[in-house]
C-alpha cells in the first residue's frame, strides 16, 4: 500500500512547481508584449533601410560603369572562410527554442563539410556557447548578456567584429542565424547571408526615384549605409530572437503548468485510493477483533 505521507508530500511538491511555472508563464507573457512591439518597430525600420540600400546600389550599378566597387557587394560562390554568427538565449526553460537554432548552425556546417571552406563560429547567447563548448567545437567569439537585453550599441559591437574581419580579408562570407518570432505560438529559424550583400535580390525599378546623390558621394554614402544595414540587421535579429524566446518560454511554462495540474490530479486519485484502502484495512481489523472477542 502506498504511503499516504509520501503521496501527500509529492502533491505539495508538484503544486509548488505548478505555482512556479505559472508565475514564469505570466512573466514571459508580460515581457513578450514589450518585445513583440519592439520587434514590430524594428522590422519596419529594417525594411525601409533595406529599400534605401537597394535603391542606392541600383543607381550605382545602372549609372556607373562596372557598378559598385565596394567589397561588400562582391559575390563569392566558393568562399574559403565562412563566419556563422548565431543567436541563442542566455537562459533555458523555453522548449526547443535554442536547439532549433543550433540544428540550423550544424546544418550549415555540414554543407561545407566536404569542401575546403573553413567555418568559424561567432556565438551570441550562453546556451549556444555551452552546447558547442560541450561538443568541443571552437568558438571564435562568445558574447553573453547580449541576447537577454539587446541594445543597438551591443549589436553594433558584435557585428563590427565580423565586418572588420571581412574587410581585412580574414573571412569571405558572414551568415546570420537566429530563431525569430512569427506569432505568439510560432517561432521560425531565420538565416540570411549578411555579408556580402546579395545584389541578385535587388529588383530593378523603372519608376524615377526622388533620391539624388552627388556622383563623388555615391560610394561613401553606400559604404555608410551598408554598415548601418549590417548593424541594424544584427539588432533586429537580437530583438526578434528575444520576442521568440519569450513566446517559446510562455508556451513551455504553460505546458509545464498543465502537466503539473494533471500530475496533481493523478496523485490525488492515488492518495484517495490509498486512504480508502487504509480505512478498509482498519475496519477489517476492527471487525476481526470483535469477532475474536465473541
């Protein structure tokens, strides 16, 4: 027969866990609203920045012989060194949020496995760092405390290292990977070729543009704008990842709370059954004792 005290202790323990997971769900829900709004605004700004970059690049390519001379636009189909800049969370308890990003990073690494390309990893977030450290995989850069509280300045610092290496010829391609927010119940891993800028995706527009830039300033303006493009895409990745993290944790804690509730119900049934068995046993002993006296 099950020990009533042990079952009661288990019920209390599960209920305490249920309170914790419920509180964590409420916290994540509140944080999600703020992060979701920030991601929405950042997405709008990033889209406008991308449009402007496309327009200026298009002007240079159309009106300048040979197009842009910026190395940021040079295509390289067989890079020798590829940097993967990926974002994970600093904390766990968010379901498969972090592992989905890690799987994508490993998938990209596998694509270059049979080539002469060297892969360098730049990790943002403790969970990704801990995973690859456990796998004994070398990390070129490790940044903790960025994904949990992203700012433009932090994003600027992180991406600048990758940009500098590209400019100095230490790398030939930079890929940005993060798990992004789609809606309150869905996250999607996003992968973009950050550097060089993919000019193939720039659509030609026949309409006249209102943007006028002096010829001698074209390359300078493009260089400044493309650096802002890198910085803001990094910042948006951090904001987008944070919103996705909160939504994933909210779901994970909601599932944990429901599981705890179900477990309490099961333990309660078990407790009542054990209690009934104990009472029945006592009654049988009493009746048996009375019959013995008779």
